[in-house]
C-alpha cells in the first residue's frame, strides 16, 4: 500500500486581508465549420444565436488546454453552458470544431440528459482531459474519444438530440468526481461550490488534481483516472477562483486574502 502524500500546510498569504484555513484528510473513493471571425483574427464564432438554455448561446470560453500528436493540434475549451468544445487548431488560420457538448447526466426513468452546470476549467493529463464542470464536479474523458470525428452529416455543434433523444454522439466520461456525494461534504454544493480551477500535481509515479471549488480546495488522486480518490479538503474563507501547483507548492487565488501559498 502506498504511503500517504505529505499534507500541505499554509506557508504564507499575500493580500489585503488574512484568512484562516482548515485542512481535513479523507480516503473516501468516488469513483459545422465555424463561421467567419467576429472578435479578431481567426476567432471562432459557431453561429449559435443567444438562446437562454445554454445550447443556443454564443460561445463563452472559460478555459483552454492544447494537445498535439502526430502533427495535429487540438484545443479543448471549457465553454461555459455549452460544456466542452473540441477544436482542431492544426491550421491556426482555419480552426474547425470537432464537437461541442455538455456531459451526460442520468435523469428520471433512465433518461439521459445534460448535466446542469458550466464548463469552467480544463487540463490535459497524459491521454486524458479533465473538465471542471461547475457544481457537477470534475469529469474525465479520453482524448481519443474527444477527437474522434462525428458521423458524416452530423453537425459538430449538435451531436445529440436534446428534445427527443433520437441520437446521441457524446463521448462517455471515464470518471466523474462529485465531492458533494461524499458523506460530510454535502455542504459544498449547498454553498454553490463550483469546480472552477484545476492544477496537476505529480510525484513518485502518482498524480493528483487540485480543484478550486469556490468554497474550498480539494486534492484528488487521479493515478488511475477511472478511480478518483479524495485525499484532502481545505476549507477557505472567500471564493477560491484559481489554483496552480509548482515546485512542491500550491498557489491559490482567493477573493479574500489574495494569494495563498501552501507547502
């Protein structure tokens, strides 16, 4: 059995106010081509016109990660209410959508719909893409599934029939992590905690993801991307907006206290 990782502790806080944090450890397991540029050179506009249900809204990009392989480059974009967008940017002068979709969510009577939430953050981890999807948590996809072309004749902006369910070409996630489903952490959802920032930590052959949940910070092991395990939760004052890991330290941007540095 692998020994637990070191538990980070507050190192310093830089900002106008000071805040306290409390750490808790856990071993619980969860298991169409775009239209012409409208906002600048080579900017994508997918032609969706301002609906209120998210599916028809103009794209709002909240995060982006790039992946290159065999001469092809793809951008994975956290696209707010639309979920995640996969864009072929091999030729930056002519980017093209591969697919855009919100994650699955099982609804009443076994029906499959779209998860409620917004795509807020995205990271590439090896052969996988991690999507921070609002209150839905962290959703992991295989890159091979994301970049696979949709069937001929299918609009990449409409790859599932949200009204009648007659077709659905959305890739299935390999795992989902929802902290509110772990006993004792239900309050995260109640306080509108959203997975809005991600950072990757790797050491000794193991991988963890730091998740900025708004109301706090989660450290989740993803050594096996199909079996995420909560390692630690840190309650924080204010709203945790972003997180970065480097050189054994965790840098956290908070609406109160400014920059927190954990070691």
